C-alpha cells in the first residue's frame, strides 16, 4: 500500500451482486393485469422482475452480497473498518441494516456502521462517503464496505408495478481499485426539492408521479452533465460506456437520447451510438428490475460480466439519480486486469440459480411479507441454507444465520410458530448494585 495522493488512487477493489432466488416474467404480469405485454417489454424495456420470497429482505440480500464478495475474491473481513449501507427499504426507523450486516458477515468490532438514505442515490452517496474516508487516511490499511440494497414495491396494478425488482451490490472501497478507479474530476451534482417519487413511513409501497419523475430525472441529468463537461473539459465522446440509473431500461434510452442531442446538436447516428455505448450495460437491469440504490451497480456488474465486452481499461460515465432529488455524474476507469476478476461478481451465477414463479406465487409472497412484518409472526425459512428472514418476535426481526440455535433444526420449513427456545428474550444483564 503506497501513500494515497488523490481520488484517482481510490475506488472499487471488489464488487459482488446478490439477487432474490425467484423472478416473475413481466409478460405474465401484463396478462394478469390485462395489459398488452408489449407495453412492459418494449415500452418500458423490462423482461423479468426479481421477487423476494418471504424469507428474503434487504438485510438478507445485503448479507449474502457481502459474504459472496469475501468468498469469491478471497478477502479477509477483518480488513473492513467501515460499513455503509445505501438503502431506501429500511426495515427499522432507528436500527440500521449495516448493524445486521456487521454481525452476520462476521466483521470486526473496530468498525463504523451506518445506513444512508436518499432514494436511489443512497448507494452512490455511500460510495462517495467511503472514498472520502479512505482518502482521509485515518485508518491506514482499512477498507470500506459499501452495500446498496433495495426491494422495490409499488401497489398492485399501478403503473410502477412492472418496474419492480430487488438486488444488493456489495463493493469494497480502498486504495487498490482493481475493479473501478474513480477519476479526479470535480464533483458534478444536482439537487432540487421535487415530489416525483416517495414512500411515507406508514406505507410499504412507493408512490410516484411517474411522468413528472421522468422529467425530474432528465433535468437532473442535464444539470450534472453541464457541470461535469464544463469543469472537466470532457465531451460525451470521451466515454466508452455510459451507465444511467435504470428504474426501467427504457429510461436509460431516454437519458442517452437527451445527452446525445445536447452533445451533438441533434446530429444523426443516435441509434448505433446507443447500441454500442449504453445497451451492453442494461441486460442485467432487464433481468432484475428496479433495484433502486443498487440499480446503477447492477448495470456496472452487467457491463463487467457482458459476454461480448472486454471492459478492461475503458472509461465509463455513471449517472446516479435519486428521487426527491439528488443526482451525480461520475467518470471512472475499469481496471486493466479485468481478466483476473471477471466472473467473481457472482452476477451470472445468481441469475442462473433463479426460479420462475407464477403470478399467484408472486401475490402469495407479497402477502407473506406483510404477515412477517407484524409482531408475533414467525416462519422457519424455506431457503435450504444460509442467512434468511424468519419474522418478527418481541418487536425484533429474527434471522437464521450461522449462530442459529440447533433446536431449530428440528422445525420443519414453513412452520408458523417459533421453536420455543429460540426466541426467548435474551436474559437481561444483572444490574450493578450500589457499592459493587
Ligand atoms: P405508464 O404511464 O403507465 O406508461 O407508466 P406510458 O403510458 O407512459 O407507457 C410507457 C411506454 O410504453 C411509452 O413509451 C408508450 O408509448 C409505450 P414512451 O413514450 O415512454 O417511449 N407503450 C407501448 N409500447 C409497445 N407496445 C404497447 C405499448 N403501450 C404503451 N402496447 C411510468 C410508465 C414510468 C410512468 C411508470 O412505470 C411509473 O410510474 N414508474 C415509477 C416511476 C419511475 O420509474 N420513474 C422513473 C424516473 S424517477 C427514478 O428513476 C427514481 C426511482 O428509481 C426511485 C428512486 O430514486 O428511489 C423510480
């Protein structure tokens, strides 16, 4: 490890993805909703929606992404000095997801943990926070673990429903940025208070003013791009690939069209340009759906794992948008030795392991989630092994993990009552007596 000079010495050392183990084909959803499948598939560019089973939640996705990262890149979790979770699917108004990740991923005690929320911008805010922390140099040799994790949920039958998805992306940030090196241009950010997409704390599903949100997104893109191009002197042609936050793949098409028109004064040649520089980044989003804060990094993993793209050494532009709204444009370089770590994001493995579900199962899974969020509701997980969500007991979320008591082994999957000796409240420490 040498001395760190600038943001160019810092970036993503390792990146891993986890997605739920089921998906719903959007054609199936369209038929159930009485909508022409062409609207969801071609109009929005969606293909499949990742659907969480009742034993999966943003915590489970985050822990599995982090564990996959440590295993596949052979990283010792002891190197982590900070965990930042970017999410808008918080499971508690006070206790951060980062604390669950910290315990279940086996991280060291001398570690800072917190969540960041700004709609889909949370993952990027975490990444920027982490690079600043590494640059600050107060924990020499330590790395930051940034995880973007979200489960997108809209009302059944609403315009947003076909765009739903879920995923977690774990990124190790440090001073050996083999996967993605951030370039040292001045920050290009845009903030504006807008009501385009929101989720009041009393609701499980998001609300959106859909067409307005598209306009807000495009305005923020123009704001960021104007700032970036004037401070860096780089034009659109300087980028090999452009990754746009993808709430649905057609949004990235609209975004690139806007920038292309601005940059070229409406010159011909948009379609081949889009196919060459944007389309290779979108296949994984079409598989997963909107994973909110994780979406941009699902695109990045898709580019890194694209069968016909050698991204090594290429310059990429990343546009992150979070409703409400805050947005940022970042220039970065993919590491030169991509051949050494390609395949380790786990993206292709987790997608290949998924099972398709029927529309009825999708509705049952949603109902299962609502039930497990109520206090006193518990079910042994259906997932055969690994970290899983079991329900809420004594107002606490209960997860199966490596410390799961052996007594549970005798419970059958799907049992609805808690094995008696699992969920007994932890004994309170004896109070110190005066004079002790
Ligand atoms: P809608 O209003 O029902 O759809 O929902 P539409 O009528 O606008 O149709 C969509 C497209 O399908 C149109 O194409 C139609 O022409 C086409 P476009 O004009 O856009 O090119 N179409 C068809 N194509 C082929 N065959 C057919 C057919 N019928 C129609 N038969 C909307 C669309 C995006 C509004 C909805 O999905 C929604 O509300 N989504 C949620 C909000 C959202 O995703 N906003 C995006 C920007 S904000 C953002 O990205 C932030 C976010 O990720 C949250 C966060 O930050 O946390 C959402």
